């Protein structure tokens, strides 16, 4: 193989790579979030109105990055406010040279397993969320006067993709029933509560391939989200690729 043919081959590869990157579309198509690649996917909450959607920036704390690690987040939130239920669709992308760690286990979570949604494998778990640092209802906490906002029962699904540089996160939430104090043991007569909740969570999301031709997508800024709290609690943690050192 001549040097000239090698140079032409490199140019062709660069052209193809550049074309794929330039053609990448991520954003909202009607009420669904779509990504044309890495992976090609369409995500939407079934039978729930779209509340807000768009793209923003989050920061992960990391000792090697003084100002925080910048993360691109595409987001769609569905539901009827804090009265619930609520569904969240997100895709988060690390900077080049970084990757998402293994899916973070939520504190005191139960029923951890792998679930297939639309043929895609997600790691799933169920947990109780009661925090003023929740980016999706932090405003409700700040505005509360007489009582604390609703506690949530959450079923979360997460999957890494694109060589672990991207992560897709789905959360289905319902107000925590008053009879549930702990997920470790349910009161008499409510043994099927979690199973039925997780069944509703599984059916809440439509996961499929996007249309073959996507002309344009909406890519605004999601309102009502406390981005200062959009960190490790929701997105998880990331690490930097290290060059191999044989010493």
C-alpha cells in the first residue's frame, strides 16, 4: 500500500466521521426525545403530558476539575406536578476522555435487576426519594411553608452507551403511599404494592427507534429545573480514561 493510498484512506475516514458527527440530532420531536445516533433511540412517557424539555449543562464534582466536570444533559419531564405521577427522560454525555462509572446503586434501594425496555437493557432499582436537593422539585421545597412537599416512590432505569460516554436515565415516580415507611418490609395487606408499582413504571415509557429521517428537533432550555442540584445524585459519577503506563 502506497503512502498516497494511506493518505486518501485517512481522509475518507475523517470525512465519514465528520459527516456522522455533523448529522447527529438530539432533542424533542413532538413530545418524544430522540437521538439519531449513539444510540439511535426515541423515548417518551406514555399517557402523560410533557411539562418541560430541552438541553442544559450540569457539573459533576471531581478533584481533578476545579470548576466541576461539565455534562451535557438532554431532558424531558412528563406529569402533573408534585401531585404525581412524574416521569423523567434524560441523556447525559461526558466530555471526551471521560466515561460513566458503573450504574450507581441508590441508597436503600430494593428490587435491583436488569429490565428490557423496547429491547434495550437497563439496570433498574426502586427507592424512596425525600430530598430538598432533588432538581425536579427543589422549587417546591423552597416554596413550602406549612408542610414538606410530597415524598416519592421511584423506579429508576439507567443504561450506559457510546463506549460509556453517554448514559440514558429514566425515572418513574409516584407519591409515596402513607402506609409505606420502609421498602424492606411492607405492612400486612400491601405485599403486592411494589410489584404493581414497578409494573406501572415498566409500562410508563415507550422506547423505540427514531424515524429514519429527522429533519429538525427542538432544543430549547427546560424551565423549572434546579440545575445546581443536577449532579451525582441523579446522573451518577464519571471517571477519566488513564493512558496505560507500563512502569
